[in-house]
C-alpha cells in the first residue's frame, strides 16, 4: 500500500494544504521547510486531520540537507511513495531592474530546489515506483510582465517535469506538474524585487483568486489520482492555456498591454 509522502515548503500555504489533503486519507507525511514554527503547526494540523509523520528543517538550496531528509524518510518510513517539490519564493520587477543576484536567488530556490529534490529522492522512488509532483505556476506557461526570473524558474520546472516524464516511464515513476494562477498564501512574505510598488501589485493578484490553497490541494489530489500530467487548478488558467496553444500572439499582445499599464501606473506613483 502506498501511503508515504514528502513535501518541501510544508510550513505554510499550498504545502500545508497538500499535507492536510493527504492526511485525511491517513497518509504519513515527511514535512520539511526552513520555518520551524510553520512545520510544528502543519504537523499538529496533520495529526488532527487523521495523518501522522515527522518534520525536518530543510533548505532546498542545500543538496546535503535534501539527501539527509531522504535518508530520514528511509529510516522512519522505510521509503517514500510521493514527493512534492513545493518550496518556493516570489519575485517581481522589470528585466532591466532585476539584478543578477535577484536571478541567482530565484533560480536557486524555485528551479534548482526542485532539481535537487528530484535527484535526492530518485533512489527511493525507484524502489517504490512512486510519483513526483512538482509545483510550478501558470507563470511558466504565460510569461506575465515584470517577473521574468520567476517565469524562467517555473518554466524550468515544467521542462524538468516533461523530461522526467519521458525518462522515468520505464522505471514506472509517475510525474505531475502543477501550474496554479495566483492564490492567497504567505508567498508575499518572501517577495524580492526592486520596488515596493511591485510587491503591492503582486499582493493584489494573490488576493484576487476565486479559489483557495485548500481548493487547489483538493484538485491536485483528484488529478494525481487520475494520472493527469499537467495540472491546471484555475478555470481561467485552463482557458488561457488553451488560447495560448491556439493563438500565442494573442497572449503576447495581452501581456504587452499589461506591461504598458504597469509601467504607466509605476510612473504615476
Ligand atoms: N500563491 C500563489 O499565487 C502561487 C501561484 C503559483 C505557484 N505558486 C507556488 O506554490 C508554491 C508554494 O507557495 P505558497 O503560495 O504556498 O507560498 P508560502 O510562502 O505560503 O509557502 C512557501 C513555503 O516555502 C518555504 N520556503 C521558502 N524558501 C525555502 C527554501 N529555500 N527551502 C525550503 N523551504 C522554503 C517557506 O518557508 C514557506 O513555508 C511555490 O512554489 C510557489 O511558487 C504559488
């Protein structure tokens, strides 16, 4: 029976809600984050929801911490059935304003953190014929303005997931990638960017979501169960992706108009 899941970034937001959704099915959760308080709270909620597990501090930038976490999963659970590479941070700013340090920071967490998570856990997944669930974003597919480093990191997560889908079929390891649009979490706390105005704009976008992190976790649960590779939890996101495939220029035009508006707004402030 498969019932052991590990999640990175499980101390808040979507990571916590994914833990709770699977906890309700009685799964054992290996929860990691850089926030100890967040992890304690998630484990408490997981137990209340009917699951159990353990917590381990793990910064996804550090491969040795991920391999130590994989070892802990082997010792405590005897292996792992699903890994969820969810830890991530927010960023924004027009390309000309972003520093190379902004790029390094974003790529190190949102892209290389996922690469390292997959690599550290691959031996355990080979044993269990388990599944990989990578959390990307609609930003990977739509390339909204003033977030090029985030767009690139998340597009990398989609490309990595497609590569693994193809390469790992023979080992019977399932691969899924999730691309949500904006939704309300604590993601803004980690925001890094050149202007406070940009942070405020991202804040408004997070608030605008018609669905919650809990709804998204439920949708992921159902879609993983159905074996869906590309998981788009927002209805609007599914429509936008369809349009992009049919008429990419229409999306580029819309995004360019949005960039013009953002620049005009920034000038007025
Ligand atoms: N909220 C959104 O609008 C949105 C949209 C699309 C995709 N996502 C993605 O969803 C994922 C979860 O984000 P969220 O919205 O729940 O935000 P969140 O800030 O509530 O949760 C992210 C968690 O990741 C942890 N984290 C940050 N850096 C880390 C590191 N180096 N190592 C380990 N853990 C680290 C944080 O401590 C936090 O607990 C992210 O990958 C994010 O990019 C979010």
